[in-house]
């Protein structure tokens, strides 16, 4: 069996995996990666430099890839294989608002009953400045919450949606944009504490969390902010600085993530695949 070389980044979060591209699909390798993903939260494949086809195939072996519906800017660009291009370049990004919102801490897919299992980014071109991706370990953050706080929040429900996330920076959206946001990430009630099948629990907070059900609006938002600040303390975080060819895959249900700011002319381009969720948010 192909042995992977694995180097932990910190005891809290992240590991680097060294494997040659032509061994990535060897028997047992995607399965080992899924195990490592569950253990370390974030897997970095430094400068692995794989093709789009291999990224898609790998995603489909770690789980079941969910092809992106948003292909390209419609300017005759190459067929995308279901890969989503993460870029601020107005010539290539179809909806820049979703890319800007990536700069706020979030979990992917909180509007859905079953959020994605994992997100996989491959760096085609790093940003000329900024553009790191940072991750926060939600399991650890929950585990280390004081018992009284756990008791206070354990049964709370939160409404999540893309509108809440985008309104954080886009204060006067058009009606057309608002409708698209509501379609792409409808307001959905979710438990604040996601108790997962393996016994771990994640605090589902971040930019999509709008308010707490049944609580005074300001009081609920203050609590959501307090919990977000708790979860994103430096000791729970790993910040990845991209090199061309890096691939990073993360365990979406156990993490918050965000992009550090970068500009439209930064050159930054990521090829992104999503792996279908396996567990309902409950
Ligand atoms: C995403 C995302 C962050 C980044 O693709 O879901 O949040 O750094 N990306 O581009
Ligand atoms: Mn994201």
C-alpha cells in the first residue's frame, strides 16, 4: 500500500501531506486522506501541482464531488469539469459578491440540511499580496468553552443565510442581487451546536449567522459575535500562505474559514471542488 508522508502543522489544526501526483489515486490513498482530514481538519499538499482532471477524480474518491453550477463568466472559457473558479478578476468571476464574502469567517453551505463535507482549493496563481486562507477549529473551540456557556447555548437555534453574509459589507444591494442571494442561500434555521456522529460538536457561527431564534435581536447578535470571537482565537487557527500548485482540502463541518483580503488585480486564482456532505446539521 502507498505510504503517505504526513507532517502535523500544529497539535490543534492542519497537516502537510507529501505524495506524488501519480500516486494520489493509488488504492487506499484517497481513503487515507479522508481519515487524515477527519483527524487534522486541514490537509495541505504543498506544490503538488495536479491537473483539473486529477483534482476532480481525487474529490470523487475522497467522497462524492458536487459539481458547481456556476461554470465561468460565459465568455467562451474552457469547460470547467464542475470546478468553480475562485477569483476577483471581473473578467472571470461571475458573481464577485460571493468571493468578497469569503473574507468573513464562515462555514460553507449553512443554508442546507446537509452542508458539504469538504472543500478543495488548488492554487493556480497566488495573490501578488494578501490572499492567505485561514481556518479555525470549531471542535476545539466548543470543547474548551466553559461548562456554563455550553449549558446556556446548547439548545439555541440560529437563522443562517447568504443575505446576512453579504449585507455585512454590501449595504445597498439591488433587488436582483437580493433575490439571487435568497435563492442561492435561503434563510434556514439551524442548531447553534452541531452534534456530529463521531461525538464531536461544532459551534455553527460566522458570517451567515443572522440572529438567534426567540432572542432579542441585539442580544442574540452580541452572543453570536462573542462566540465567533471565541472560535477564532489564534490558538484555534491555522493560516495558509499559498504557493502556486498547492492544494488544500478542509473538513467543512469542523471549521470556519476565511480569505484574507486581496484585490481584483492580484492575479489570485483558485480552482475549487466541493465534496458532498454526509451528515445533516442537527
Ligand atoms: C471558499 C472560500 C476562501 C479563499 O472557496 O469556500 O471560502 O481563501 N475560499 O479563497
Ligand atoms: Mn467558503
